[in-house]
């Protein structure tokens, strides 16, 4: 049986050494774990970008979430993607649905202070979704993931809030049923 980093390197078409470097960094591992929980807890493993606005609407109407904790990552991404080059890197037009590109650009056109809580959640979910897609489907190599360490950490911060919301709404993460 092939070792994990060798197998993952082949899967990602990257060197085993680059994969080992990535696996040693908690930033990437935190994102991968948080994303997996987000997709399963919040979307029952059926996430597509068209569901993100409905999710934002659901979350904003809940008293089970600390929405203020989302302001720092949202502000960071809102400011970051005012730069057209960084925005183009996040949402390559040929690979991203027009609907998502238009929605994200519309949110970025609003001054941050004027965004509603629902819009803040939408902005974050779009950015996190795009980070996930760029990591797994983009042309970037594994080594480039860690160049975006700060942004990945902000994605993880947002994912933690969303997963905690979903768990508070419907607890499933206890030790019951563990084999």
C-alpha cells in the first residue's frame, strides 16, 4: 500500500515533498476539516453556489450565531477584493458561474459599513466556496495554498461560525453511534 503523502501527491499531481510540507501546516488541515464539516452539516453534502444565499438568509434569522465574529474576516475579504487582480484570481470568469460572479461583484460594490448581516454572510460563503474550488480545482499547485495562509485562516474562522450554528441547530456531533 502506498503511503498517504505519496498517494495524495499523485492525486494532486504534485511532489510528495510538497504534500508533506502542506500536511505539516495546520492552516491547510484546518481548512480541509472545517470545509468537510461545513458541507456536511450545513448542506447535507449537497452544496452548490445557488444554495449560498438561502443559507445566508437562514443563518441571519437565527439567534444561534455570533454574527459579529464574522465582521473581521468579512472586512478583510471585502477590502482585499477591491483589487481587480485579486478578485480575478478568486473568481476566474471562465470557471465560475456568471450568477456567482455578479453576486460577489454586487456585494463588493457596496461600502462595507452598508452591508447587511445577510450580505456579510453571503460575501463570506462565496469567498470560502471559491477558495475551496480554487484549492481543489484550480491550476494552483499544493505549494501555493500556503501563500494564502492569512486568507485561509479567515475562511476557517467563518467556517467555524457556520458549523457551530448548524450544530447548535441540529446536534449530531456527540459520541453516540461511534463504532
